[in-house]
């Protein structure tokens, strides 16, 4: 028996478009493999919505990706001017809400309100927006529990890899320390500076062109994004940190001279996030590490995390971002929800 899963996508930037493309390419295969037919019934950006209650077909999903930024309200005949979640939900009756609005760490909006809205409507949530979890993790999880809906967020940390799932599965471990390269943009910038000897600003422009940087890239270079990821990790470990408690050093202060001096001495400069789980303290530091160190081999948009527990040490290396990789994480979360509830 085929199970239809209707999804609405809130936020249609690079990740939203990558998701639409991946669904267009894979929905038939997913249907054949799992008996689940994923229908995108609504797409929302800052100015409007495109709605189709019986789901956009593959061609329409690919055409949607061609609309200009903030232009889904031009996608005729499915266009709707303005954003109204009541209209979206009442006309499409979604099963899963995909929250892809940008992470905004002062208010957490519009992500927090959108997620709470979905939960109150009894709709499962998959989010790549980190801010709601950073600011309201407990509140969101307890509301979801009371409404019997799932919140999945694999895309928020090491976005292109199943890191969150692995961390959650270490139920018998007493995790003592987590450290790693958690921000793809910063790691890419530092790698470019080492390998091509370009300065910080030029490397930042290259990172933005790749589409991996946040809408506001100071969140990446100043360590806010990495701190946000560590806050999410800390909540999973039930040792919750607040983002403002995490000491941060910005890579914008790293000069080419620093890099050349470090390399001459046999070191590489990296931005590493440390979490002493037992001590309840985390920090993001610009450090010089030996070229032979494992983290020195993790370059470009790759991320790496070392988990130390009372039982073992695990190193996790994978894509930290990228539209297609992150879209697969989101889609995997949707499929998990669909399998769980079918
Ligand atoms: N801007 C983020 C990064 C994207 O560079 O790591 C993935 O979370």
C-alpha cells in the first residue's frame, strides 16, 4: 500500500531549492523502495506561497527552482500573494512541515512561531533552521511530545551527515567531551587561505559563492553558527548550554601572515569548538594544530567531530553543509517520520 506524505516547505533559498530538486529526482525511487509518495503541496518564501493540494509533479518542482529569490508568488497558476499559515494548512492539509527559514538568533523568528504553529496543528516538523532549537529546545520538544508529533533536525549539525542520529543513539554512554570543526564556511575559508594564500575577504567571497555560508555570513566567521550547533548538541546530551555562555573567537582576525608563520612552524590554523560536557563549558577557539593532527586533514566544507565517552572515542567526518547533502538529510528525516507513522 502506498502512503502519501504531504509536505510544506517554509523558506525557499538554496536548501529549499536543493530539496525540491532532490524530491523531483528521487520521489519515484523512494516510492518504489518504501511505498511512500512524497508530495510537496506548498512552498513558502518571504513574500508569498505556491500551493497545490494534490502535490507538484516533478516538472513543476524543477520549474519552481527557477523562480527568482522571494518569487514563489510568481509561480502561476499556484501563486498566492503574502504568507498565511492558516491558508497554507487549510488548503493543503500537510503531514510534515519543513522549516528552512534563516537562523536568526535574537528572536528565533519566524522559525519559532512557525514550528509552534505546526505542532499545534498536529503536524510533524523537520527543521534545518537552528535558531528555534537553540533558543527554545525544551519548550519545542515538550510541546511536540504533548501533541504526539515528531521534531527531526538532522540537517542542523554536520548538515550533510547523520551525526545527530548517531549521537542520539549513544544511549549507554557517558559523554565526557565533544570537540570539532562544526562550521563549513569557516573551515573552507581557512583552507583557502592555507592552500591558495588568498586573504580572508577573498576566501569569504568564495565561500558565499558556494552557497554554504549563512544568509548573514558573520554568523559563520564569528563562531555563532558553531556555537548554535554546540547548543543543540548540549541539549541532546541533556547538559543544555545557552549560546551566550559559549566563548567565541572570530576567524576574521586571522591574517595571511598568521597562516604563513604557522605553516613555517609545522602547524595549521583551525577554528575548533570544544565542549567539556562534565564541566558544562564550551568555547570556539582559533588554534594552531600540528599538521599530523586528524583535524588538520579535515578541509574545505568538511566537518569533523570527536566524541569522547567513558567507553570509547568516536570520530565523525562528513559534509557540514551544501544544498544537495543537506537536502538529503531533510529528506531522510521525512522518510523516517513516514516509516514510523505508517
Ligand atoms: N553556514 C553553515 C556552515 C551551513 O557553514 O557550516 C551548515 O550549517
